[in-house]
């Protein structure tokens, strides 16, 4: 008798333990900006301590990883939590019913519609629940690209994926839904029940309700899933009032451009309707017009304000009546896309320095075209005189201000290394990795002989931190990266100087403190090396950030206590495994060795006599030796 009681008790405990687990109940691949928001819905089946569980994903069939510890959700009882990827604003827009306390952002949710996810018990790695299998899901029954999947009521958790326990909507079901019908209402988030549904149920899985399909579509498959269909049960599909009995999924609907469709699917037992679901969609008109190459050309190039012309190549004309809107800029000329199949739209006589957007729309009675293109004014410059490489160099960079916003308080400083003034009119400031951040200096900027000029992201001294600029660029389109980035000064295609910083590896990486080139290293070679730059500005300017815009830098490579003759480096060149370092005062030094490209290759602290260099390839290196906050550099040749 005791044994029976014990067995029953153990069964009861096991049953309770099994019930109190998290279950994946929905997964969504959104279709807003960047394919977001992406969402994973998890149900606390009973009272669940989420500190015991971790969410993982398998990307394109790879190993499960990109883990997210579910601890932030704490303990929940019979309720839903959500892990998402994308912006919080889009999540709130498309899923307005989910409150902030119930969601967390994590890369684990950043899926592509063909990635599997699972929940594991953190301590034991035991798999609790899974959606998908560890393969690339493209073409699999569980693929949810631009779509979603929902767990069937009363099922789960499944340590091994079971497609029968899921309703997976057809890929691309959510296309065209962003900003119209919310994903929440389409999907029905938070609707899973742990109690099995015994009622006859039908769910249309495609097309999504309120979806707008691309022009040129001629046939659409209406698909649905059904639960608890009685023996002999049938389906009737009604499209715009026309019913088809004994239909099966998928059901093909012939469609035409510019038409709207209302579809109802009924589940019947004889003549009795047991369940019904409905969807509506439309088919857009096509947009046949294609805009191609845009060219901006100066009419004249003078020291004053000039005019420029714009040409826009196009194909697919003669297919609608098109309207061209230039917001009043220039005069529209060239070929008429309403009547000419292919040609050039021209906009003439636009004022130099004026950027604008041109919008081309088709007749809504037969075209979905609503095309916009940004037009950027060229710099119509005369008499551009280029200096020699190294005549203008970068000497100070504020890439991460603290007293102002980055797009308002960033600045960089240049220095004229020659004994004659240099006008930078017509020079280009180039981002080597993002051409969209390049700009041309379109007004005269005369850098005095052996003097400075400061380029600032905003002219307003209240907003930029208190800097008086020599030139103002657009801080909303040109950014100085807080981690790694570069500035290249070019003229006529020739690089005058450039500096690339490296997220603190060798260059300084402060906040509210500018990077300054040591005053003794004012040349285009030494400013390539992070060892010659310091984040040690001590002078405050304007609103309190530290830097010396337009003035001599604070940072120096100190030799007051650690003189050039206070240590020796030998042998140099070195062909063996070690170099000797002899320090005059006998105290230990810290040694960092950089490659010729500025990469740190060796770092060793408290060196007293030698350092092993056997790992270095033959070539030129820079050795930085530091003691008591002071440092020196030497060139080292490894043979």
C-alpha cells in the first residue's frame, strides 16, 4: 500500500513539474523596416521560474546558440512573455497590446523565417520546447519567412519539434501589412490556451487579412487549416459573393490588377456551418516606370552661387499619366514619361547648394507608382588649388562629445604645416568606408601658415558645445564614429592626409575628451600611429568638454622625467629572439610594440632588461616605452 501511495505521489510531482514549464506559442518574422519586428511568444504554463531557462536559436541549420537568459522575466503564472528584435517603437506600433513589463529585446529573436528556436533548462541543457529543426528552414513545412506560426491549443512543450502541433502560415503572409493592419490583430497574440480545443475551428493562413498584393499577380492561393473536422465535413469558399462547395486548401483565386477581394471559408457538416473564417485583400496596379541613373551637372563654375541641371534616366514610360513634383526647384524639361517609353527627365536651373526631392507619381486609376529620389547639389567650384600631401594634416578629433549631441558637437581640426596660407575650397572630406558621409568644402577656408582650422557639425555655439567653427558640415549625414572610423582629406583625387582610429586599440577612445596629436608629431606620417595621439586634453572649452579646437594641443609625448637618453634599445636591428632594454634609472618600464600599420603586436609590463620578439616577422616596428606616466618611442627593425 505504501508503495502505491509513493508511486502515485511521484507521478503527481512529475505531472506538476511537467506542467510548470515555458512553452513557445508563436514566432513572427515581421515585414517592417529591416524585416522587423521579429517576435517569439512564450507561455508560462503554470507557475514558471524563468531564471531556470534559456532561449536559443539555430541560424540556417547551424549549432544552437545566440543564447538569451530568460531571467529578466522572473516568475510568471499562466501568462505570456515576449522576446523581440527590432526597434521598440515598431514593436509597440505592431503589437500595441503587449506591455513593456512583458517583453525583452534579444538577438535570439533576430530570425530570418528559416531559423529554429528552442528553450532549454539552463543548468542541465535539457531541451524543453522547440520550434523547427536544425536545418535551413527554407522550403520546409515550418518556414515562416515574412509570416508567422502559432501553436495549436493544448499542445506542447515538445522537446522534439512536431509540425502537427503548429499552424504555420504561408511565407510572405505579412507582406504589405506594416503600418496598416497590425501584426497583433492578424496573428492573434496571447491567444494560446493550454486546454485543447475540441470545437470545430478553421483558420485562413494566407493571404493575410488586409494585404495588398503586387501588381501583375494573376492567381492567389487561399490556404487554411482546420481542427476537429467531422467525418464527411466539407469546406465552401466564397469569393466576392460567388461560392464554391467542396473546396480544398489551397484554393486558387483568379485576380486582376486594381481589384479587391473578400474571401470567406466555411466548414460544414452537411448544410450546417460549424466554423468560418474570413480574409480580404487587394491587388495593386503595377508601377511600370523605373528611374535609373541621376546626374547633377553645374551650368557654370564660379566663386559665386551657380545653377545646376539634373538628368534622370528612365524606362517603362508611356504606361500611365505621370506627374513630376520638384517642390518648385528648377524647370522640368527633357522627355515626358507619360508619352515616351524611355529617355531622360531633365530639371534645369536649380540653385547651387539647394538639395531637394523629386517625386514621380502615376495615375492611381492604373498605376501604383509613387517614386521619390533625393537630388544633391554639386559643388560648382572654380580655381581649386590643391596642396601637396602632408601640407594639411589632421591634429585633433572629437568623435564622442559629452556636453552636446554627436551630430552637433563633433569636430575635427586641421593644421597647415607650411609657411604659406592654404585655401581648402574644393577639397573633399572622405569616409573611406561610407561614401554617403563624404562632403566637399564649398566655401573658402583659408588655413593660416602654421595655423589651424576647425570643422564642426553645427554652427550654433549653444548646441555644438561652444566652438566657433571655420567650416560647418552637416552633422546629420557625416559622422565621426565613436569606435572605429577614418577621415581622409583629398583634393583632385589625391590624398593630402588621412587618419584611421581603432576603437581604443592604439588610439585613445574617450568620452567628452578629444583625441589630440602630440605637438612634436605634426606630420602626415606620425599622425598615422595611435601611439602619437592622446586622450589627455586638459583644457575645457565652451560647455565643459576637454579639447583645444583651433589652438595648440595639450597632449605631448613627455620627456621631462624620462628623457630620450634615459633608455637604450639593442641590438637594433635585431635578428635573434630578444631585444635588450637598458633603463638609466634602473626602474621597470612598460613596453608596447606596434606594427608599421599601427597595430599592437606585443604588450608587456614591468620590463627590467629584455623582451622576447621571436613572434615578430621581419619588418619595421614602433616600440613605445613608458614609465611613471611618461613615454618615448623608438623604431625597431626586425631582420
